[in-house]
C-alpha cells in the first residue's frame, strides 16, 4: 500500500510504502534530498573538503588511497573476476 508524503527537504510530493512510513523512513523524495538535508544538519562534507584543502587528513581519510582504490573494491583479489 502506498501513501502520499511530502519531502522534508524540497517539499515535493511523492508516494511511499506505508510500511516504510511506519518505520520512520520515507521522509525524503530521493537520496540526493536526504543527503542535502543531512549536510545542512551536520556539515560533515564541507568540513572534510575544507580540511583537505588545508592539507589535513580527515578522520583517517587518505586521498592517495582513495585515488588508488581499495584492494577489495575492484573484485580482482579473490572475488572470482579476472
């Protein structure tokens, strides 16, 4: 069963499953609206960017490792891919 909801970020109307509403979910029309609301609330992403611009690490974030990729993310190491 679907119910009409109003996005808490942009105000758009959208349809959501009643079971999700009962769980406290279905507050945003999309993942991007949820991310925008979360950034407004926490400011984590802008803080990370500012720290990186200043040459500082951010809670263990390693830009070099991110650029190189994680060894388990590619699927090359023992994940059945060649």
